[in-house]
């Protein structure tokens, strides 16, 4: 594997990136988009591992820091303003690997949302995990997440014993139950924009949801549950850090690259 650090322009700012390539002339590449304010190595170095896994299978991999994050210049406008960053990164990736004919983009959390809002920003396929659907950056658990949480608690013997023996805060429990009694709010404008953006994308899409993630549960609560593009990983947390979840995620990414 060859690893190269590079810079590329985006609306007057220079952005930092890492390009990993296999031997030969790869025809398919993976564009890894960071979520939140994560630098391009990703949480716990996950993006670096994913890049290495893709290169081991003969694919090129490109990851970058959005404007105002990590080594990149410019103002940090958040994921809803990152469409120019995505387009610039894709152009830099294609220029650095001229043999490449197809690019699949991977995004987790608000990186997935950014790709949806940008209708893929010119890539050929999308792998979107745990898309962020909240208007507020620090939103609390959604009604959908609370319902999923209490469904699990009701069949958990240890949790029931804690309730019976008084080890659970009744005030907190009643507050959550009151929230559950209210109807789920209608989809927010952000969710509709994401739906419209993805609807305008013509390429293949995989929607990956982590079983133990409240962000994924909130997304599932406002998305069509019959969407055949959805795949779920039971027992996985938001960043797929569990050993079985890491393997599952990598398998999904490689399958998307092969299908391209």
C-alpha cells in the first residue's frame, strides 16, 4: 500500500487529505467522509482502518478534513454547508488516481446526511450509516430511540429487578414515559431535504443501521421501514467499534465496491 498526504483547494481554502492506493491502476475508489468535527482518521482510527481494508482488496481510498477541521483551512460551516467540500474532494481524488472510473462514498452520522443533502455530490454509489436527522446539534434521545430502549428493557430480567428493588429513578422513568405518550413529531425540514436529496441520486445506495445506536433508531423512525436498501447490525454502537460490527461494516463496504 502507498500512502500520500496531499492538499486540495475548496472555495479559496486548502484542505488536508490522505490518499491510499494499491499496486497497479485501481478502477474503483472509496471516498471516506468524516462526520461531525472528526479529523480524517475517524473515531478510534476507524477511517484509517477502513481505508487499509479497501486497499487490501485492490481499491483506492481517499479521506479528507472538511473546511475548518483538522489540517484544513477555512470556516467550519457544519455538515449542511459541506457540499462544496464533497465535490472538491471527489475532484481531487479523481485527479490523483486517473485510472479510477467509479467512486463509492462512505459517510457515518452527519457525513451520511451531508451526502444525502448533496445527492451524492457526483459519486457513483453511496454507503450511508446511521444518518443524522436532528435539527439541533445536541438533540436528546428521540421518541423512536426511547421506544426502542424500553422495548429492550421490558424483556431484560436485570433491568426489571432494578426497577422492582428501587434502583431506578422513578422521576426519570416517568419523564421518559410521558415523552413516549406523546405522538412522534412530524419529519423536520432537514429530514425532508435529505429524503429529496437521496431521491435525486440515481446510483446504488446502502443504508446501514447500528442496532444499539439512538441516531440510527431516530432515522428508522422517520424512514420507510420497507426500504430494501436498509441493513442492520445487531449489537452495534454508533461507530461500529465492536469486533463483529467492524467486520460487518467492512463486509458491507467491500460488497458495495465490488458491486460498482
